[in-house]
C-alpha cells in the first residue's frame, strides 16, 4: 500500500510501513530518571532557574534522586514537578517499532496518517530504524525533561492515542540536503496538524 503526495507537480510515493505495538500504555516515565540528584540537576544550566526556589522550599530533598523527588511531588499533587519537564513530558506513551527489512536501514521522509488524513511529516537523516524504533517508539525518562526530546514525547503520545487508526508511510531518499529541504517544503505546503504543535 502506498500514499501519494503531490508537490510541485511531482508525485512523491510513500510506502506503508507496519507499526508493531509492543506493550500497553504507560505513564510517569520521568519518575525513572534517577542518575542525578536534585542538587546535581539544579546545578546544570537548563535548571538553574529553579535553584532558588528549590533551596527555599525543598532543601531537605537535595540528595534525593530526581525521579524520586518528582514522584513525591506528583503524588502530593504539587504541580511544581512539571517545571522540570517539557510540555509533553507527563503524558501517556506506548512502545512500538517497525520491522520491515526493506526500510529499516534506509533514510528519508516519513508521514503519519489517521484515516487517510496527513497528520505529521518528519525526516530521518539516520536510518528509519533509529528514528522510529529508538526515537519515537521508546520514550526514555530523559526524553521527558526540559533538556530531553519533547518531539519524541509529543509524537509518541499522539500515536498512542490513535494507535488503532494510525498509519506510517516512508519515502526513501539518500541526499541529506534534499531530505531537509523537502521536509520543510512539504510542511509549509500541507501544514499537518501535528507539525503545528
């Protein structure tokens, strides 16, 4: 099965790639980030803006592992924990991957559609296996934070929400410059919903 997108009087033919969902939905991924303490975290540049408030209100927790500290706050319904996370860092996710041997080692453009409606256009300058399986397909605790991969969290949560209707299509390309420019041009032309957020 294919999906054709018209651009500048050219037909771009994307091939459907099956998505294999590996587990049920899961939440609170950020709570598993325990490689640094709260103190170590607020000393890094990305979190320095929280340092004064942490010292004033949470100095007893400076030696807590970050995930455990945020878990405590969330369970106490203290929304301060969200200030460590990106906008999509506390959503519902799932784990999924692609197995198509014809596309795993290729790169290019990919699109997500729901009921034949184009929802997202993305590029993969690495292999599709790396972008889908290791990027969108498995959200790590690090992804959820301010210095993590908010796009991975965002797209995974949407794919999870629409998992019964989502379709993935890929277009193999080899030129990195073309991949980048064509992605930008297609987004400008089609303005998919998920690229706007």
